[in-house]
């Protein structure tokens, strides 16, 4: 690792290179793409949560002037195949409903017309006859044998089910002094990126090739999935993602079925077709995180040591299951025990289907669901033991000298000092003072509560984790998966300027900026002059199936690939310079964009001339060396291995730490919540750019606050979504976010070139439960049980009322 | 989310508008700030055949004092009224109420007339309008008429305005010096429609007793309404905590709230009591100033 003192740019508040174009409206998004003869699509969607499609009559719509063609489920069935999915029996999930709809908003047909207006007018003219079927909306009911079955080929609503044991849970439960358990309900909420899904597809019958613009942040597995569904070779489908994506957060993973759908619409109509999802479509039918029911029990010693956990978690991927699900249930395997030394675990995992909208990762990808039960339970354990919730966490933390620490479930935690970060957060808030304030307030009938969550934030998904959905026996029969590779290419032009080609397609994370900072440090040049192109084009980029910006991969594996490529390039420059100066490379020093021989500054050559030689005077290069100047690196993380026969897997390859300490006061009459104090402490290793990190953390906190207090995709018992517009689906705005003290502790990761790791997902994993813990703490004297989100004033008011009735 | 096809016309005078309304009746819709109408059309919940854009009717954009009343043109923007020194001085309840409407950008476009005609039961302007016992002036083919709040608001999103009528003016009283006033609301987020909004006014006697109390509630019934029984217990009294709670209780009982996703009927009903009491306390604290 380079000496941090020697870093001129990494770690500095270097201004984002992306901002100017975005601020003056010069960003390039899919909707900016205009192609010759481009037509527009609108999608007719099911008003029913569960129904047979008896007939679709498109005759009137076809007659509307400007309509160029209509694609129905029948066409989709004939022209494509269901998407593969990593569960034992996948449902027949096509890009459009075929014969049956399974959630409100499911695509039923696509109209292609000269304008979006005409296309929407045509939707009004399509007659779809439905025969409604009984619905199932509740996770637990869906798993019952008598529930209405969504997919006949599966025969039940259970998409995935596994039992897993780590260590010796039964023994630990016997040895425990105390068992504490709870049931926890996590809501279905999502990400609401500013830019909704967007696809432009064009089929060329001459070479049978699709060119598809879309706004998914990486080819990832989705490119292969769509090719398989379309029944075409992968190289016959070129995906291009423009420079800018207006937010992703996981939700955009769900754009892939629409890529297939619009591609088919293009093929059928012979037109280039653009489809921009509108907000209603997005809220109704794009993708959300999973809702989850968890039963969790802790086996505890009287001194507060948590020996073991036993849990049953039920996820809900809605009307179908699609990749990367059932990842929801398995993605956090390696960090299931959070920040604690819990060695024994008994897990039951179930993924079910209901008549709700489908799912995708949602910033934090089910760590918020996981920690909602773990961290609530830790608080409940503390309460039962009469222990302070901060103390019980110190008691169970992994110790600083235990890193790298292998968890019971196979996670390899790279680095951390949880004690230090947590203490810092407690100090900022002045924890003892607020405990006293709380005491005083209680005597006055006021409800003050302090909420804590201390969590481990995984980043860099190891693709292998998905296979834990299969039993070790099933896995042994299939092809193993592993890896978390990312690619970077750096080149130097004949005049000595640097250009970096990345494939991470950021959605606001500022990779262009950070790439420039890192390369500037590595090569000793100015970051302003470095250019970066960072888009996906599957035909002219090199990548692996794991490439893309998800699971906070850039700061770890992305920077590894970048540093690796840059050092290869630097190495080549040294070799050429040494050759030209007739010395050996280790006699050279690179300074002020010049190579010179150690202690002989006059014997030198400018980097620019070295670059020039590589391009202009190719025979002057060392014998056997490739001409030109570029270097690529496609690398994975070393710990990205397949699960072992005991289902242990390093499901992510770096692990940050994050904690929240939040002081709230609840109005005893209206149950509105006021924040008195909030410290959010993070350890994401080396900080690459504090300004970008602050933005990421603030966004993450806000997103978490949404899950805690505001956001939910709510349905009525008939399966209708109650929150399909921004009037009802409430995201916190700047007005709802209180003052927050954000701080950092830097424990560099030994697994990454610069010691950095993911940072943008941590607080959305910790905030929902920290806020819940604060509210639970505030209302503890009343005996209120907090086990669900979002905690609206109306809900809290009812909980208090019920608790008071019980106490009376 | 594109509206169905419609015709569009932008007349310049009230007469033109009335003549267009008379010709097209139910087919036509007035477009003012568009902050309610455009979403309705984009969701295709409304499909007017003709939009009559009144944004060019400068004659309907004014705020002026006439004796002990303020006259506000039907097209005056919410933000203009909110920031008007005249309104802040003479009818601060209205400025305060408007400050709770959506966000600045919405208030920059939305009009006072549009908000009243849209008649959302939790709308702040309709609620304040009830407490102020204001009047709207409607002009139609048969001339003009004045309508009071009780007559104007019929039920959810429905008023007694005829399809051929245009709301041209809103009249609210100048509040006498020393009048106590308050607008309070509960909403999920800043700028959201109110779960409950409460407007109160306390007109005082020289001896410090309350001459007349006005309590209007929004969001807890199909229209905003006055809690008359609650008002009555305060009239003629020296107001103290006990009367305030009593009034709160009565106002809460008068509410006829419904469940929705954001809050239960029971919660809303209970909040009616609490918010009325709080609002009365604030109004009381403001009485007498400048007397
Ligand atoms: C994001 C958002 C948040 C909002 N939050 C709130 C809130 O918290 N509280 C609140 O009260 N409102 C809120 N609103 C609504 C806002 O106040 C609207 O501006 C108002 O309800 C309608 O006024 P407008 O001028 O925009 O009318 P328009 O939308 O143009 O018209 C509304 C209706 O009134 C009719 N109309 C308008 N003017 C006249 C007239 N002079 N004569 C006859 N008919 C007429 C129209 O035909 C239409 O039917 C919000 C709106 C948005 C978009």
C-alpha cells in the first residue's frame, strides 16, 4: 500500500468532475437518445392482482392513426423463453404476462406508436378480458398449503426454502441462561431513483442483431439472462448505457425484463422503439426491496454474551421470482451475525410469492431486513438482562485484534475497530447525558428514547452466494460460481495524456472524479487532465459477468482493478524510460512528469517523450515489448470463493462498519417524532474523497429514514397498491432530515489496493432499526412492542393505546 | 402519464371565458395554476375536451383592501397572497395557512381560486376560508353571485359552482386588532396534504372575554367545516384551559374522519381534539396584541 502521506489527491475534497454537465442540463441519459425512425412504446398493465387473461382485443387500437404495432403476451410467448432463475423450479417468468397476471401493474401488452401520447391513447382502446382469481398478499399465508397457488408448475408459493446450521446451535441453546425471541415485520420499500427505467431497442433483421440502450448499471448477469430469454447468442445483443444514469440503488436491476420486452416490440414492429417508464409505472410495477417476516431467537449468557441465534426469515419476491433473487435471502449470509462474535446459528430461509410487485436489490440488499431483527433483538436481550444497550454491544463485538475475522457463516471481515467507532459515536451524542435527560423526561411524562444500531456493511458481492440457495448436494451437481471481478483499462496517448476506460457506469457516485484522483496519485500527474469514459458497451468493453456498479463494488474491487492497471502501465513506462536511458528500471525515479536516474537529475526523459516513443518510434522499445501504451486489469477479490459443503461463504468481500446513535422524542399526544441528536459513524476503510463520501452517507441515511418512518409499498387486502404516486409513497425530503453528525474512522482494508471499501449502503442498513430502537426505547415504560416499520405517528399512537389498554 | 387529447384556448377576458363555458359546459375545464388539474389529466382521471387557460386574465390577479375586507383576484397565486404585506397585516391567518400548502414551487403556480374550486377537504385555503367566513364571487352567463363557505363546499372535490361559472374573486375580512388567530396542521411530511388542519379565530371583547370564536377543521370530513358547538362554548367566555379542552372535545366529536393509508380515522378524530386545543391556545396567546 502506498504511504498515505505520499497521496496528493486521494483523500482530498477534490470537486466532482461530473457536476458541471449535470448542473447545466448537459447530462446524457437514455431519454436524450434520438434515433432515426424511433417510435414510442406504452405498456398496458394489469388492473388485477391475480387473474386469467381470457382475451385481448386489439382491433380498435390497431386502427388508431399513428399506431405501428402491438405486442401481446402471446407474441412474447412465441418469440422468447422464460428467464432463468437460480431456484430449483423457476416460475415461467416472461417479460410480459402470458395467459395469467399475478400482480397489479404486470405488463399485458405493448403498443408502439408515433408518439407516447398516441401509444397511451391506444392503450385505452385495447380490450382485455380478465377472470379474477383469489389473491394472496400475506407472506405467511402464501406459504400455507391451502393458499391460492400462483404458479402451477411449482405447485406452491414457495420459491426457495433452505435449512442451514453453523456451529452447534442446539448445544448453545442448551447452555444459555436466557432465551429471547421476537417476530419482526419489515416493509416492502424501494429506491425511487429520479430517472425511471428507460430502454431504446432496435432490431436489425440483416444481421439479426439487437442494439439496446438502457440504464442498468452494468451488464452483470442481466445481459446473459436477456440473451437466453430472447434465444439469441450473447454477441448478437449490443447493450449501450449512456454516460449518465439518474440513480440506481438496486432498483434498476429490474429493467432487464423490459429490455427483452422492448427488444421484442422492436423485432415485431420493425421499428426502433423507445420506452421511458413513467412514475406511476415505476411505483406500481418496477421493483422494490422484499418485505420480510422474521422469527428470531437469541441464546444468551447472563453476562450478556450472545451464544447463538435461531431464525426463520420469509421473503416475498411477489408474483414471480427473477434474478438476482433469491439473493434477498442469501446475500447477507457471510455477515448474518453482524458485528458480533456469535458462533452458532440455526437458519431457516424461505422465499415465497404473493400477488405483489416483484423485487430487486434495494440499497443495502436485505441487510436492512436482517439488522432490523438482529439489532432489535440485541436491544430486547439487553432490556431483559437489565443491561445498557451500548454495553451489550461492546460485550459481543469482534475485537480489533481478531481481523481478518471469519464469521460462523464464512464471511471474512477484512478490517475494523468497532469499539473505537462506536465509542466515538457515543461521545458525539454525549450518551450518558442523554440517559439522564431521558430519566428526567420520563418523570415529566415525556418520551425520550435513544436508539443504537451497530452493523457490518458488506460490499463487493461474491457471485457465489446465490448458489447457497441450493443444497450442497444440488450445488455439487451443477457448475460452481465464484468471483467479483471488475475491469479497468488505462491508456496514454502519444502526447502523454491519460484516458481511463471503465465499465462501472456510476449513477451518481462520482467514479470519474475518484478514478482521476487515484490515477493522478499513482502516476504523479494532475487529475484535471485525466479523462474517463465509464459506460457499458458490451461490444467494445471488456468485462466479466460480475461487472457493474452494484453492492458498492467500486471502492474495493474497482479501485483494485484501476490501481493494478495503472501500475502495469507505470511499469511499462519505467521499462521504456530505462531502456532509453540505458539503465535498469529500478535505478529510475518518476518526479514532476519526468524519469531521471537516482541522484542524477540531469539524466532524464519526460514522461511525454516516453509515451511518444511507444507510439511514434515503435522499434525503439525494448525487445519483445508490445507497442503502444495501455494496460488492462480484470481481477476478482481473492476471497470470492464458492460456498463450502457447510454453506459457509464469503458472500461479500469487504466489510465496513457503521453505527447510529439517535436521540428522539415522541410527542405524547400526536406521536410525531423529533430528533434531538444523531451521530452516524462509519468505517469504510481509506476515505477516497470525503466530499463524495459525505454525499453517499447522507443519501444512505435519508434512504434509511424513509424505510423507518415514511416509505412503504402498501396494498389493500384485494391486492391493489395504495401508494402508486408520490402523493402516497412518501420519500423523506431535506425538510425531514435532521442535523446529523457524520464521522469516520479509517481502518484500511488489507484486501484492497488503497484500503478503501464500499460506503454508500451502510446507513440504510442501520438507520431503520436504529430509529425503531429509539422509538422502542422511548416507549419502553409503556410496554409498547416495536416490531414493524414504517413507524407513522398514527401507528405509534395505536401501539401506545393498545399498550395502555393492556397495562390498565 | 400523458393526458388524453384535448383542445386548448387562452382567452383574455372574463366575458370570453363565460361565453366559452356557456358553449361547452361540462366538456370544458378552467386551467388556472394546473397544480391539481394537470396531475388529474395526466393520470387520465379527468379528460376535459377543452381547456380554457385563464392565466392570461391579468384582471383576476390582485390583492386589495376595500373597507374591512380584502379582495383577492381568483387567479392570484398562492405565493403572492402568502407573501403580501397587506394580507400578513390584515389577515395573517390566511398567509399562515397558505404557507402549509405544498412547496414554494407549487405555491408559485397554484392559485387561491383554483385551490377553493378544487375543494380538497384537507386543503389549507378552504379550511382558512371557512374560519374566515369568506365569500367567493362567481360570474356566469346570468351575472354574478356571492357564495359562502357552507354553501360552496358540497363534498370531496365538489363545489356548488356551476360548470358555466368562473370564480373571479375571494373576499375575506380584515381581522380587527387584537383578534387571536392560529393555523396548525399535522402532515406526514412538510408540504404534504394535511392529516388534519385547524384554523381558529378568537374575536375579543374589551374586557378580555371572547366575543366570538371560529374553529374550522380540514381533513377530517368530506369538506372543511366549522365546529359550531365548540365555538359556542367559547363565545362570551373568559377562555381558560378547561374551556379549551372542552372545545377540543366537541370539535373532535364533530369530525367525521375516514381511514386512509396515512392515518386511521380514530387517530384523525383524536388529533382533531388535540390540534383544536393547541390551536386555541396559540390563538389565545395572540389575542389582545395592539389593543
Ligand atoms: C406536489 C403538490 C403538493 C400540493 N400540496 C398541497 C397542500 O398541501 N395543500 C393544498 O391545499 N393543496 C396542495 N396542492 C394543490 C395546490 O394547492 C393547487 O394549486 C390547488 O389545489 C389548485 O390550484 P390551481 O391554481 O393549481 O388550479 P388548477 O389545478 O388549475 O385547477 C383546479 C380545479 O379548479 C378549477 N378552477 C381553477 N380556477 C378556477 C376558477 N377561477 N374558476 C373556476 N374553476 C377554477 C379547474 O378547472 C380545476 O377543476 C398541491 C399540489 C401539488 C402538485
